[in-house]
């Protein structure tokens, strides 16, 4: 897309710009949540940000955010906006020809079908940790999430030491979440033409091929997700069939892991620093555990919601109706509203949820989100909460966990996804 002329907005609200091309981009990347919050206090709930050649039409009022979510996908695309973000990290060939999207797979398969794989993966990690030691919560929960994810869609073999220790470093090189957590990394990826990412992709393809070949040699029929993926490419030659399935595994893992591990880590953080909640969970309160997970995600959300305008649209913020031209991005950021729209939402409290539903009265339900709304809703939400519940329960039932950190805060520079921690969160553990 030609970024030479900024997209039109009529009438034009306040504009935050700066240097040519860069615009307000450097200030935005320094601390995205604070950047948008300060701009909102200074300019109101509607303003424009020009950054790195992109024009962001930003809305934070109840009516404006609701209007964003109501825009038809054909006129203002969530999918295309997301693609423009992740393409900075992922090889283009990985994005083409996919037959098993998260919406299709998570929509058709019952979560119960994953539970055995999730439990097996969680138990394997507990066994690997042994009876005592120390770990950093976000690092360890990332490894746990790798086990959970690979076991679910690449087979239980993928969660074994034989394959897991090869898969993790390769996936970490290809993970598109880095484009959100550390946006500056995207420039390095583009400068190297994604060589590291392509090598990692081929390595993961080889591992999936080994797992499948082992099953063929044993005559094993597992009836799992991997079989479903391979079968979906049955019209192709065997080698291309496995490449297609392996790339689907990568994209599923990209979609799930980017938020799953951080959500799992914050759930553990919020339990081990609140002994009263931890005692209730250990007593068997799974409903509380799931509410802790939902509240942890809400508090740690750093997702930026983007809709790329494909044809002129009207956005009404409750005060003014704006005509937004093609090429602009209608934008809001969850971390600005998730904890500020109602006074009680600034503090952590699982009572904000009944089951997985937020029970706080809001001027617009779209102002607070854990897994998104409408076109933006995460198809893996049920899977994610189930995975968090299973893994967290295994850990808190198996170990006494002693925090060695005083506070945990979200990473300031992150734009997108569930926050990573600003500083390490170390704990000691010993078998109960």
C-alpha cells in the first residue's frame, strides 16, 4: 500500500505527529499504554496518531469503541490489519495456503478432546522439575505452554524431551509475538529477510515429519489433532501434505502461545501472591481458579485493536461522526480502558467475573475485554482457560511456591497481546 499521502479524516480531530515518516512512532513504542492514556487526557477520547507512515484514528469513548467493533469486516478489516502486523516477523509462505485456521479447528472440536493431552503435558513438566528448585514464572510458564500447545496439535510425542527441546528454540525464533512485545525486533527481521525464521520453519517441518513417520512405522492411529491436520491435505503428495500440516501446527502455536503463556504466568503470579485465594483453589475451587485466570488476563491485556479501512467508513464517537478514508486504521487499546472505565476495575478482584463473564456494569461492553468481541473474539478462549486451569492446578497442588519478588508489573514497551513482566518473577518451589 502506498503510504505517501495520509488517509483522510473528516472532520479532523487533534493529530499527534512528529518527525517525517516516524511521526509519533518513537514515543508510541517507548510505552504504548502511557502514550495513549496521556494523549486521551490531553486531547479527549478521539484523536489521530501518525506513526511510521500509518495513520491511526483512535477512539476511547463508549460510543466510539462500540462503533469500531460494529464496522463490517469488508469495509474495515481486522484480519488484514492483523496480517500487516504479523507479516513483519513471519515468512510470507507460512501465511499462504493454510487450511486449518484457529476459528475452524477450535470451533469444530470439543475442548474435552484436548484434556488428555493437556494433562499429560502438565504432568510431564512437573516430573521434569523434580521435588524442589527455583524458576522464573514467565520463563517456566512459557515452557509449560509449549508443552501444552505442541502436545495438543503436534501429538503427545511433541511434548517429550526427544522433540520438545528441539521445537522450543525453533519456535522462539519464528514467534510473531515478538513483533508486539519488542516491536523494534521487526526491523531486524526485515533487514535479514527472515532467514532465521525460515530456517526455524523448515526445522519444525522436519520434526513433524519425524513424528508422523514414527507413527507410520508403528502402525499407530492416535485419533488426535495431528491426524486431523494431515488428513486435511490428503489431496497433496505425501511430502507436501506433511509440510502443510506442519505449517498449520506453527500457525496454531503462534495464535495460542502468544497469549496463553503470559496469561498462565499472570494467573500463577496472582495466586502465589494471594495466599487466601491460593488456599481456596487448593481446596478444589476450580470456578475461582478460572475467575482468577480471567481477571489476570483483563489486568494484563496490552492488545491494540486495529481495523484497516478498505473503503470509507463512518465512526460516531457519540459527539461527532467522522468519515474515515481508505488506508487509515481505526484503533483502540485495551490497556487504556480495561482498568479505568469503572473505578473498581483498577484493582484485581476475581469477583468481577461470574464464570467467564464479566459482571460489572459498563457504558459499553466493548470497553473491557479478555478475549475480544465480535470479529476480534479469540476462537481459542475456551481452550486457553481450560489449559490454564489444568496447568495451574497441577503446579499449586504439587508444590509449595514461595515468591522471591516483591511486585510484578506489565512490560511497558509492549503493544499487543497479554503483557509480559517488566522484571523477572522468581519463585522457590518444593514438593508438598
